[in-house]
């Protein structure tokens, strides 16, 4: 048996956990695939945008993707520059150059040169003569390039589906991560207080959690989302009100089990404060179960956001949203590419997270040993 190379910055138990995580090949590679997709989505503006990444105009280097230049800089009159217009494109190319992102659409950009009424199918499903038929010069039009074509078609607002998937993936993962971290912090704190102090504190908090968990969450979320103005942080706050209870039971059980261990009793006898005992001696043991559940909580948070967006109680109208894409597919059954795109995007994302969760569970399982 090959001896694993020692990593001095990891303790022996963490080395064993890392080896168990890598031994689950499906979860290990799912983690890297998900991380690559997530990191790429963080730079969505450089992948899909209706502005050039960098441009040179009359000897001046410009960064339109980062700075909003007025159109008068290029001889126009409007406050916002439309770099996709023929006049602006010809003006800049005559006095410099532009480097565009691979996809020349943002999530709000409406395609003006589509060959048929929206929603339109992906260009690779069209006939050869139909691909560039929406451009003035047809196949000979200089604007009919791969970057200007709709790889996954358009929705009923003529917006590029590929761009909306990229931006929607990013906001879904960021929202899920934020909700998972915040709900874990609140849930772990509540479970720690319950389990450590026990008695009346545990009894009262447990009754409150039972009542709170029995409320019709979906209806309350819909009511609050309809009353409060839509937004990322408003929606995050609303969902946090009900998502923090998921980890309370696990952490509470761990603190109840360990609060009378000898090392805890010895710390109390030495005068160590309750907060220090909970933070330094008990919390590390409870975090094992917490970390095991976090990938599954993340996938659940993304599913909740998608569901609310689908029902119209999620992100503000016009936002890049996978749930809104599902709604588009439902409303446009004659455009099956919308349904397939929404299904495969959500299926791949959630499957990767589930596989990662299984690998994390194996890594922290004390019964598993690396072979």
C-alpha cells in the first residue's frame, strides 16, 4: 500500500479526512467541476457582455466593461453608449480596435437581429440561410459573428439564454452560499446554547423551535415577499428567518452529549467561562456534523430561490434567474430549448452539490478509513 505524503499543515485526523474525500472520486471531481464553473461565473461580465472588455480609441485605452463611457466620447449624443450599434462599432474600428467577450450579450440585452419572433431557437438548430437572416446584409453582414449569435436561443424577451444562464448560475450560488453561511451561524449558535445549558433554556427554546418550524413557511414567504420590496438582501433576510432551524437539532445533540465530559468539567473547575468552553472545547466537535450537512443545505437554498423566482416572489423582475427561466419554459412550450436548458442547468448544479456532500460525509465519517 502506498504511503500518503504527509502535509505538515494538516493534523493526522484532517489528513485522513482529506484522503477519504479524495477516495470518493465522484465527489472529488464534482467539487473541482463545480469550483471551475463557479469561478468562471464570477467573471461573467468578461464572458457575456454587450460591452467590449477593452478598446482603443484615438490612442486612448478604454475599459468599457468596467467604466460607462458616454456616447459623446465617440461622437454620439446619448448618455449611454450602445457598442453594438453599427455607427459606434464603425467609429471605434476606424480609430482603433475592440476586444469583445466570447458572448456579446448581457443578461438584459435584447437581440435585435433575430431571424424570427422571440423566443428563437439556438443558431445551430437553424437552417444555414436562416442564421443571419435577421441582419441587413444576411450572411455577409460583418455583425453576424459567433459572438453575436444566440448559442442557446432567446427567451420571449429576445434576451440571450446563454448569458442569462451564466449570470443566473452566479447569483444562485452566491445567494445559496450566503444563506447557508448565515443560517448555519444562527442555527449552530442556537443549538449550542440549548445543548450546553439544558434545563429550562433547552425546554423553552425547543418549544419555540417546534412552533416556529410548524408554521406554513411557503405561504409566509410569499406574503412577506409580496409586501417587502424585492431584492437580494430582502429575500436573503426573509429566507433566513426560517432556514436557521435545520442545524439546531444536530448541534444541540452534540452539545448535550459532550457537556458533561471530563475535560469540560475540568475546564469548569479551573474557572474557564462558559463562552470559552463552548467555543474552544465543544464547538469543534459539533462542526463535524455541521460541515457534513452544509453542501445539502446549499443545494436546498438554491432550490428554494429557484422556486420563489418561478412563482414570481423572488428576485426583482428582469434579474438573471434560473427560476425565471423555468417560468419562461412553462409559458413557451413551443420553445423546448428553454425547458431543456433550465432542466440541465439545475440538474447539473444540484447533482454536483449532492455528490460533493456525499464526499464530505465520507470524509468526516469515523468508520471509514483510507485504503
